[in-house]
């Protein structure tokens, strides 16, 4: 299992919960989510899992539609169901039975909807919007991950070809990215609570 596979698995699991919770208040959205789930279960299998870059971009698009085009929230909900179907295929790749893996995805959707409907404090609207923003950013990260890994591998191959010894330390851009994103998150958290 590669890093891209694990990133796609995480995107599908988190996306399933976020889209199911966002769809819970409206019955039409729940119906669209269920239709997307059925389509995803029928379409995707371990032999036919979409490319991580495509899945990440589509997740980013669905999250953007949910946040900025309220009229198209049914489309976003349907894509959330399709993510759950994709999650079932990814879980099946771990060696889980083909009859159990869809049940796990359906249970994840059902529990998310049940908690959101039974306990309004579980997922208030502001939290759903922030979670949708987060899942869009995770989708963007998953979309660029294959290109970054390919570039990293090419650089490693080039370094090996020139007989340079690769170091095991983290590159400076990685540390700067972590510090910058953590600082932005802390700043936003402080700003939103003022």
C-alpha cells in the first residue's frame, strides 16, 4: 500500500463523515447521498478505484459547491455518497470481505446522519461549514500528492545517478510548510473566537 493509497483512504473516510453530516438536516440531501452511495458501491471495486488526483479534485469541487452554491448542495451530497462507495472498495483492498466492506461504509454514513439528526450540538452549521472547508483542503492535498511524490522520486533518482548521498533529514520547505499552516490555523482559531 502506497502513501497515495492511504491519503485517498483518509480522504474517503473523512469525506464520507463530513458529507453525510452536512446532508443530514434535509431529506432531499440524504436521498441524494443514498443515491451516490449506491452508485459508488456499484461502480467502484478494488480493480476499479479512481486516481487519487481525480478523486481529490472532485472532492474539492464538491466542497466548493456545498459552500458557495447552496442550490447545488444535492450534487455535493451525491458525491459524498460516492466517496462512501469508494471507501468500501478501498477497505476491500485490505482483504475485508466484499460483503462486509459495503456494510462498513453504510454504517459510517448511517451513524453520521443519525448523530447529526438526533443531537443538534453534534454538528452545528458553523462546524459543518468548517469541516467542509477542511475536506476541500484535504482533497486539494490528495490531488497534488501524486505529482509531489513523482517529483520527489525523480529527484532521488537524479541524486543517485550523480552518486550523491541522499540525506535523511527533512527538507527546509517541509518544515516551513508545517510551521506556516500551523500558524495560520492558530491565527484563524484565535480570530474566530474573538
